[in-house]
């Protein structure tokens, strides 16, 4: 057994060596090499070692507690930062698997706007249009087109609104589709005391020739033309299909006489027009019309 006076020195040397071997200070402080000693001293040292172990245990608990508190503080800070990020960052819309993108193509067209040139308005446009008649002056109308069943009523309306009309310029008149309306219109022209004229390059054809004869005076330019042919009724029958004694012929001969054409002249002119089938044409000049005494 070691003498009691040598024991403390030996233990101190051994413990220093042991502490140098164990690098962790906390562990090295809790380790003590205890040599055998008398019972009384051993009990005292065992109690001291127990106290030190308790201190070590308490110290470990404190570290664990502090670590837990640290982790809790760090966790709280992290949670706060994540909450701020969620509040501050813009919310992204949720897209389902069936979402799609719509692309719209917009075409832009550029236009250059130009102010239209101011055109002189024809004088005739200020007077009005009535079927084939266009009023070009307070006393003059131009006639272009075809006479139908509505033309007599339009002519009557024109005269009521322009009572000063005294002259019809026949520019391009191709006849009628209603012979009864055509003869009725012709008699209205004569009663109104209106003159008829065919200007240069004017054309009067078929039933329009009867309208020309309605003028209180009848004139024509040397370059004017007149085209005649046989008439044809709604059944497709022409003048030559009726006997000479048929009353249908008297209707035209009476009209010529009413317009001041002598009967022999009227019969000769009527026979000339009917000598040409409806599907053909006979062109007459101003001189031809003069020979039949149809100009004055």
C-alpha cells in the first residue's frame, strides 16, 4: 500500500497525463484517476467524484437546454422569415393540368385618307329623275331608257312638280314593254304642248318613234337615227299576222292622224315599219323622216 503522503503526488501526475490524452476539456475535467486508499479516504473521494459527476450531468443538461432554446429561437426566426416571404411575395396563380394559353393575333391596317375632289354637280341632278325622264332645266327634260306601265304616272308626277317643261331631248330611247302605256304617254306629251328633239347621235327606236311623233314640234339633228320594225303583241303575233281590215291596225293609223300626220302618209309610214320583222331593224335617217313629213 502506498504511503499516504505519496498518494496525492502520484494521483496528480497520473491525472495530468490522462488529461493530456483526452482532448475535450469538459470530459477531461470530469475524469479523475483515484488510487486505492484507506476506506475513510475512499468514501470521501467517492462522494467527491459523485458530486463531480452530478455537476457534469447538470452541465450537460444545461447545454442541452440551451441548445434546445437556441434551436427554438432559430426555428422561431426562420418561421417568421418564411411568413414574411409568403406575405410579401406575389401570389402565383395555380394552374391546373387542363390549363391552356390563348394567343391572339391583332392585325393593324393603316390607311391613307384623301379628301375626294369636289366635282361639279350636274344641273340636272338638282331637278330630279322620273323613270326614263331626267329634268335638266325648268323647261327641259332628257329621256333615256324604256317605257313601261309605270311611266305615264311618273310623267304626270313630273309635270305636276315641273309645270314649265316644254321640251324633251330624246337621247337613247329603245321603245316600250307596254304598247298601251306607250300610246297613253304619247297623248299626254301632246296635250302638255311639249316638243320633241333628237340631238346629234341620239337614237330613237321601235315604239319610241311614236313618242317622237307626239311632239307639238318635231326636230332632229342630221346625225340622229330612227330605227323601226314591226310590232308584236303578247301572243307573239306581229302586224303581218293580222288581216289589213283588222281593227288593231286602225289603232295606230288613228294615232298618226291624231298627231297631225296626213292619212296617206300615215298609211305609207305604217306599212314601211311593218315590212321589217320584229327581230330585225330598219334604220332611218333624219332625211327619211323628213320625206314622210314627220319633221316640222
